[in-house]
């Protein structure tokens, strides 16, 4: 029996399965991007076309017929501002939580995490009435607050996990050298945790950029975000698959890029610190 | 920087003189927790208040105290009961499939010799997509006239009806859309567990003549089972949270075929404007998600990660 032949055979089978799995994963994405560059005639062919002359028709139409720049701006503002607030406050509170010990700490921790897990449909309900009283419907500020309901507890919890990983000896050494407690946090703990902070920020950004349920309930003409614009293309009388593919591509590509940029830290971030690589 | 050893001592020890002093940690923590309380506890108390009222939106918002009406109604409402059952079925099917496929994919990627990083990056792509785009893309692919997947199923003769318009296939389709997006997450988490399996033990088992399946069963499974449970709970919590895919594809239809509980809640609130009743349903969902969160924290504690 030839061991290396058996190993090679096993690898061939593995890569065969891998190709199937990759097809399952990538065909829809590939098809969306491809369709966004097809002319309407090619798109509406009843047999799917893979070879065609690329056209920017749908992108041009999107920018010409809708306020796409406005939607992009609304999305960036709502997601960006809530991310910045969540990460700054998450660093402060996460550090405070990881370095303190008080009675009932686990109750506080449980409250924080259960806030993050509350079903969106149930959260929307009271916020809708409260926002209506406060005049926050159809404002970017309202969306920022809505996104903070999940981004803030997420950032506190995950930064707590990242800081808890840091040996307190580092900060103690700085304090022996004369740094105050805050300086030890600011100049030692924070820089060392930089990858964790970036991961937290990117995940907050992805969660809020990708939101549909909050935005469709709270946003109006002045605060409409990209996912809402995409959904509206689909409910108009003629279903415009070309423009839909184009806007879909615009929504998903930036998040794929930033998401993969922190791939090494994704496991820690997405498991809320329960698993670390 | 003025270095005073005395200051170091003082900052580390509890002050023995004077009144209670708030430590820096508390100063960093408490204001943020106060803000979180505003964001979460206040709406939480408010939804409880709503659930005991008939909330009307006509001509401004008005509340009429209704006692336990909404609650008794919820426990006798057959449509809501069916939506709960369908929701649990949807939840078990998506999370179950994602778990099985995700573990399979993790085992596959873990064994790859070359191109492992590239394969992993490509396989992760769906989970960065906005769920609403996944739903819209799903509609595109299953469209009876122009959809790639509909064309494929039609040409091969596997399925020739309207995919999202037929009750049984619609439910399966929305389940598969969720599975497509979130299986990579399970794969990623399980893969992290597989990489942490002790190589020396694996080698020893190999030397002792244990085959792949034996090593898997006796070395790998015990080592990664904890992480698999974490993956399961993380995915479960988000599966309860989100309803975007169904919301944008079938919105509960055809008939009630895909009407899971969050969809029923949303239409009760924002189509029938029965907000008090929706509040009671929402609290029911919240109770369910708190049960899952409890399990998650219990697991974390056992793994020594939450104190």
C-alpha cells in the first residue's frame, strides 16, 4: 500500500467537496455582482447568460433616478455615529467592568448581555411610541439611538472580554513607574487592546449598516438608509432586478472588505469573547 | 510625569479615612450603565406598561387600561399559537442545519493543505451581507421568470412551481436563505475550536493506530464540544432576534406558511395597529430569548469566562 498515494487521494476528495461548498456559497454573490453589470436585455433573457458585454446602465440609473448619495450619507451617518459612541463608551465601561469586583457583578453582566439579545421586533415596539413622543421618527438621531440599543451592550461586553484577557501586571508596572490609574488605562491597556477595539468597531458598523427592521420602521424620507432604498426598488410595480443587483452590490461589498480585514479577531468578536483563537 | 511611590500605594488601596470614594473603575462604568439603562430598561418598563393597555394610534396616541385582556387573549389566540409553533420549527430547522453543515465545513477546511486561508475568507462572505439583501437576492434567484435557481430547478425537473408562492417550498426556501448566510459563522467558531485541539494528543493517538474517525470521536469531539455549544447558543440568539429575510421575501405568506412569531408581532403592531396586544406578544418573545441568554451565561461561567 502506498501511503502518499492514499494521502493524495484523500486530498483530491477534500478539494472536490470544497469546490461544491464554494459553489454553494459564492454563486449567489457572484450572480448578483454579474447581474448588476448586465444590460437589461441580457438580464431579462429567460436562459441565464454568463457571457455578455458589461454595462454600467443600472448603476447610472440608480444614481440618476434616486437620491442614492443621500441614502449612502444617511447610512454612513447612522451607522458611523452609533459605532463611534458605542466603541468609546464600550472601552470605558468594559475596562471599568473588567477591573472591578463588586457584589452582583454577574447580574450586571447578565443584564448587559440580555439587552444585546432582545428580539428586534420586541425592542422596536416601545421605541416607536417613545420616538413618536420625542419627535425622533424620521431622524438620523433616532436611528443612532436605535442602533445603540444593540451596539452599546455589545461593545461593553466584548471590550470587557478583551480587557479581561490583559494581565493586570502590565498596568501595575506602569503605575509603579508613576502613572496614574487612568494613564495606565490610556497609555497601556488601550494601545495593547487596539486590535480588539478595531474589531469591535467594525462589527458595530456591520450590524448597524446592515439593519433593515429598525430603519424601515423609524426612518422616513429624510433619514432613509441604503437597505430601505434596496427594499423599495423591489416593491415598486416593475421589479427592477438590475438596479436591485447594483444596490445590493453597493451595500454588501464594503462590509465584506472591512469584515475580512479583521478576520483573525472575528471569532472572539462574534462569540462575545467566549472563544478566543 | 512626577513619580511618587506614595501615590501608587494610595491608588491601589481602599482609602481608610474620609467618606466613601468612588474608584476610577466605577467612574468609567456607572455613567455608561446609566445610559444603557435609559436605552434598555426604560423601553422594557414601557412595553410592560403597554401590554396592560389598549393602545390606539388614531389621532395621537392614547392608552386605555385593559387589565389582563391582552395577556388572556394571547394565550387563547390560535393564530399566535401557530406562529409560535412555526417560529420554533423555523428556529430548530435553521439552527440545526447550520450546526450540521457548519461542523462539516469546519472539518473540511481544517484538513486543507493549501489555500486554507483563501478558502476560509471566501466561505465567510455571506455572513457580512445585510440579511435584507440576502432576502432580496433570494427572491431574484427564485423568481419564476428570471431566477437562476428557479431556472435550474425547472430545467432539471426537480421543482417547477413558483418557489416562494407555494407554501411548502416557501418555508424551505426562507430556511435555506438563512442557512446560506449563517452556516459560515458556525464553521468559523468550530474551526477555532479545532485549531485549539492539542496536537501532541492527536499525534499520540495516530501513533497508537487510531483512524480519522476514532481520533475525531475520542480526541477532537471532547475537546471542541464546549465551543460547539457556544456556537449553537450564539446562533440561536440571533435566529430569535432577526426576521429580515422572511420580512422581505414572503412577509409571512403564502397564506401563513412562513408567519413566524416576530412577523406576527410586527404585523399586529404596524399593520393592525394593535400595539398593546403586540406588546404582550413581544414580552413573550423576550422571555424566550432571556432563557437562551441564561443558558449562554451559564456556559460562559463553566468555561471560566464570566465572573
